[in-house]
């Protein structure tokens, strides 16, 4: 969940003006399976980028490509 939160925040930062900041407004995590190795990967894509908020979907997979978690989060512009 921490990895997904960081990825969503990094994505949101790419769409802000230099003086703006972002924070997680809402996050929903579905844990699908356990990570049986220490190698995991996260892919985060925007769902919607607005003026005040942006919504991001993140999938976390293991080294073998198995789905471990699916996360949707909303970032607010501060």
C-alpha cells in the first residue's frame, strides 16, 4: 500500500505547478495474494486528472507477474 501511495503521489506531482503540493485524499486497496518474494513491482496509471484532484490506479505484482494488490487513490491539489 505504501508503494502504491508513493507512485500515485509521484504521478500527481508531474501534473502540478511548481508551487503546488499534493496529498492522498482517499485510497482503496484490494489485497489479492501474498508476496512470496522480496521482488515486487508497481504500475500506476492516471484515471482522471482534474484541476483539484487526480485519480490513479496502481497494480502491484510479484517477480513472476502475479497480481498481489489493486489500488485506486485520489490525490488532492494543495
